[in-house]
């Protein structure tokens, strides 16, 4: 039986501090939270908003199930962005409370941490899970490819329009986490499949911002994904619903023991210690890696 490749040990940053997660979750519905953003996002549209380190973002279904595509950037440097592939390697194909959204290289730090998930879906009989990292956003390019028809309100398009006011472009839109989306892999050939979103009005997830962020969401035009996006049955009208977005500032006592995340400490710059050339002979083995304090 194989073992997981990425294993948290000791005080690993892969593991969100349980006391902090519990304290933030327990602050919901109390006067320890101050509302900063209270916005209803219309169906088949996008919304972008800044979030300060230590704030909590709550995404809540309003009238019924709705899949939500989420992008995240560092607010001060949008070259830092959510890294879906590495996050998937750390935690698996689907996320829930206690899991963290990690950023790309050379930053590699937690951008946000799940502190609440009302669905807590787990794995179903088809080995599918919720809050998907297997797939990515729908887009007008693959839609044109598969259907031969243009459509301007796919998640990629919604995200592009949402971030334009923050100076970002289509090239900044990246792989997403699909909130409230149930997905898995076919047992025979491991192709991707999507199932109907099970959320009911009031279902929610909450994310603690671990540093200053820009977030953007798209309300998928596929709605609850009960209607296929392509192929047989795709001519049906999807069930789409709005989403409630809230951002809360927390009282200081809620964040006792918490500090904003910092960039990965690696400072070797890929061999400048060795003159950016191969060393004489064979490079050292991975077992010869040095403690950080030993780096010049």
C-alpha cells in the first residue's frame, strides 16, 4: 500500500493551529465580528474584493445550490496566487475545515485557511468529494471547442471582468477551488465527473485570510451542475442561484496565538551559493540538505 508523499510532521505549517480554527469558528454570530462587506452576487456573474490579514470571508448559499469558483492573489503582489496543484498534493482532491490554500513559488505560504464548512461532505459512494481541486474553471475557449458556440459568462470570463478594476487581466486568472462542487474520477479510466451540488439555503464555508489578499469569485453558469455543460442534455436550463459574500473583522482576542503567514524561508536562489553552475562532480543528494541556519 503506498503512503502519502507530503507528510506534516511536528509543528508543520501544513496543519492549521486547531485552537485558532476553533476560536474563529466559535466567533460566528457573536459581537466578536464586525461586518466589513455584505454583498449578494447575482447569478452567472463575478465579484472581486480585498481582504485584510486576519479577516474572515463567509460564502453562503441564498436560495439554493450554487457552485462557486474562487481565485486568490496576494494583495500587494498579484504574482503570488493560489496554487491548486500543490494544495491538492498536501491535502487531497477536496478540502474542508482545517485545510489551507497555498500560494505559488517563490512565495509558498498559506493564503487562507478553511475554518468552517457546513456541508462536511466527506466521500460518497462514488468516491466523490466536495470543494473540488480536481477540475478548474469553465471557460469560453473550451465551450467554443466542444459546442461550436460562443458564451461570455463562463467562470473564466466572470473572473476576468471582476478583477479588471484591480489592474489584473485574463492572464492573472488561475486554477480555482470549486466551492460547493461535488466531483470525482471515473473508476475505469479516471476521467473527471461532476455531480449535482447538494447545498441548501444557508450552507456556507468560511476562510481565514492568512495575509492581505485579493479574492475573486464566479457563480458558475452551470449553477448546481444538475444539467450537463456539454453533450447529451446540455440544452437544458441550469438551476442558478445567487451567493451571499460577507467579510468580517475579528476582535483581537479571537486571534490569540495567530500571526500572518510569511514566505517560505528558502534563500538559496537555486544555486547562487555555488555560482549558478553545477558543482564539481555529482550534486549532493537530497539527504545532504542543510538546516536553514547553515545557509550563508
